C-alpha cells in the first residue's frame, strides 16, 4: 500500500525502539555540518511527539506511557534516556539541574510544525481503522458477555480480536484487567501495564486508576 505524504514524512521518526536507536546513532556519529543539519531535521520530529507539562518541560510519566505501547517495559527506561540525551545533545532539549528536560524555545516553530505533522499522522492511523470500528465494538460487546458469564478464555479472544480489528481502546482496557487478574490468560503485570497504557493513550481515561494499581503491584 502506497504511503501518504504524512506517512512518508514520519517514516523512521515515530517513537519505536528501532527508530530511536537509529536517531541516537545518527546523533553520535554526525561529523560534518551537513550531517548535523540532517540529524537536527530528523530529531525535531521526536520532540514533536513528546508530551509536555507547563513551561515546555517533558512529562516523563506520559512519555513512558506512550513509549511503552511500542517498547518492552524492561527496555523502556534505557531507551527513553537514550532518546532524551540524544535530543539534549542536539540542544533541541535542554537538560536542567534537577534532571528534567525542557524544550529549547529557539526551535519552537520547527517543533510546533513537527507536532502538527505527528498529530495528523496519528489521526491518519486511526482513520485506517474507521471501517472496522463497528465490528470491533460488537466483538468487544461479545467479549464482555463472555466475561460476565465466567467464560474468560472466550472473552480474552474477543478482546484481542477487537484490538486487532480497530485498536479499540476499551478492548485494551479489558485485556489489561484480565492480565492483571490472570483470567482467561496467564497473569502478567507487564502485559497488563502495556494494555492499560495503550488504552490511556487511545483516550480511555477509565484505565488510569488501573495503571496505578498495576504499578503498585509491580512495586510491592
């Protein structure tokens, strides 16, 4: 399938492990002025995908949540640190004394433009599932019926289908609960956290208390 114009612009610049490692490698190895310029153009897209608090400070908690939907939990912190350090090396981010990272407003116009492209890319990805969404919702409803009747294996299968069909946020939420409880699937807190964070990133605010509970269980 032919990539859209936005898809081409975002190719290799989304928050996946391979893309981040490639960006970090480019930052470390750029020598000539032209190479450094190209790395800067490439890296600005990553800043455009980072969630911010007030005063242009990178929201680490939300960053972890977004990255964990693409990067395994046991690699998350090192990969995130590599990303932030690489962007700080480019001076797109400024590392403060308290260890936080702040967007360098010198490049704000470029970053705002990259953010708009990243948001358009996300909407484009969601639109690709639009036709399948009604079927995914029906599959989710079927899974809910199985769940409440105690048929957990069937419920999990339905929720997984709804995720595969349309990346349906409530199916992600339900799978998070099932992995946390070990119902219909083998108990896995890392899988539970993955699905809870996926649900939140997709807009399911209901999953936020569940995410906290999973993190508390992991810490105990």
